[in-house]
C-alpha cells in the first residue's frame, strides 16, 4: 500500500508521468475494437427485451418448500418443453423463500392452460397457488418510449450542465463522446450476454451516465486548474492536461474499485446463486458502465479534448514555448572527460572526447605520447546566453587609510 501511495505522490508532483495524451491513438484503437464488437453483438443477437417492454404473461407460484435455484431450473425445463412456442424460452427466477416467477410471451387461452399444467407438475403446487399478470404489447411500447424519453432528457440536461460549468463547447463535446462510448459498450455487453433488459436496466443506464459524468468533470476541473496560466507553469497545454490526468489517476482508480466491489458482489449473488432478474439486470448495467466510465474519463475524454484544442492560438503558443525551452542547454551542465593517454591531433588539440579549450603542450610531450593539458587562460570565461563574465581585477588589498574598520560584536555587548 505504501508503494501505491508513493506512486500517487510521484504522479501528482510530476516526477513520474504516464503519457495518456501522447498515446491517444492507442486508446482510440482499443475503444474502437470494443465498440465494433458491441455493435456486432447488437446487430447479430439483439437485445433480450423484458416482459415490461414486449408484453406477455407472468406467473407467480407459491410453493410449500424452499424455492431454490434447482426448482427454478426444473420449472424452466418443464415450461420450455410444454410445446408452446411462446413459452419456448421462459424467464424463471425466484422471489423470496417460497415464490417462483415465470415470464413468457403472450399466449392464447389454450396455451395458457398448457403452461399452467406444466408449472403445477414441476412444482407440485395447486392451480390456486398460481397468480397470473398479463402485460399488453401496447403498454410495453409505452414503457419503452418513456425509457427512451428519459435517456434523451438526461443527455440534454447533461449537455446544458457541462456547457454552463466549463464554458467551453469543446469540453462538452469530449464529455458527451465519453458518455456515448459508455452507453454503446454497456448495450453491447447486454446483447452479447443475453441478459434481459428491464426497467431496472434503464435505471442502471441513468446511474452509470451520472457516474461517468462525475468522473469526467473531476478530471476536466483539474485540467482547468493546470491550464489557467500556461506561461507561469512553463508547460504546454498537452503536458498540463496530461499532468491533470496523472494527478487524478489514483483517485479515479480508488473510487472505481470501491464502487465496483459491492456491485460485483450483487451481480454474483443475483446471477449465480439467487437468479433474481431485477438485481441481476441492475448490477450488470452498473458494473459494466462504471468500468467503462472510468476508462473513458481517462483515456477518451481528455485526449479528445486536447485534440480539439490543438488548433487554438494559445495552445499553439504554449507548444512553441515548450519546444524552445527544451532546446536551451546549460553550458555548465557538460563536464568534459580527460585521459592521460590521449593522443595529440594534428591541429594541436587532444583526441576525440577531450575537453573543449584544453590543448596539448608540445614541449612536455613526445609525439604520440601522453599530453599535458594546458589550462584555459584566465580571460577566457565560459559564456551563457551571449554574456561574458568580466575578469577579476586582482586580489583585495588594504586601502591604507588607517581608519578602523567596524567589527561585529555579540548581541549581548552591543547596548553597552
């Protein structure tokens, strides 16, 4: 844990940096592959819409014994093998300790009797222990329409909020692209996994959009802080934005892990042990959306925002100043090396790698032998930025005036 803390401190101060902005095409390629897979899954398999959207019949059976997963699997097989086409792929879950819920498409009266007989035979319950709820197709369409309207209203509200908060339309575009990225990936996972889409799934979508937006706004707020005065920070716009992502990286990871652990536990319990559809649908949307939201806020939103800002004059000037500062070399940073067996060159200087300004002394060295370095004259001073340090005028001497020079006394004797 201490190593992770030290890493976070180094990322925040800039001693260590991960190039999120410079490697934007790598992150774009990874996201493109995931999105293409999600779109293919959606086009080939489609979404498994729940009873609330498509309409159908729901049976609630009260059993005397324990309604576990084994009984749910037995009922699913019995209803699926009843010979009713609308019930060929039923959704069977448990609710509480003594209730089993079966959902199928709309059936006729005769088919309904066949399904009830299959349920009673599998569960051992009486027909009076089975309650039925019929959902019409028109009502399901209304639910789907309301869900889509809710998503549209949410996206509009998000757009207005980001525009008012950031006052930069490019930042709003980057945040909305990150949101669309999260929605497409989550929908694709639902299509590939075959999980049923219910009103709880829509609730999960709205929740993950809020989570992704919150994470993106935190990163963008740090970017605004780092790029407020680029001349004072002596960084380019891209470097300041990349520093902001590094500074919020540990916080994003910690927040995501803390949020994903309980959601993963709910998903495991609901999908594997209980088979409760409502919790399962909600947990899957939350888990996938939170993970995608953390990824998009770091790897998509910030690099895209920097790319959109690349053509602005202030950004171009900051990039030019950063390149100029990188070219400036400290003349005192180079320490030349000298070896005693260095060969004498024809021009009187030492061999390759010798110190500049040091020449061989021909009077004390034989041709090809070791060279004695000749010290630099006192009036040849190293220069920096075109300025020459003035030579010393000589050692300091007594002025000869005979006047007593002041001396510093201890503080305890100054008032005496």
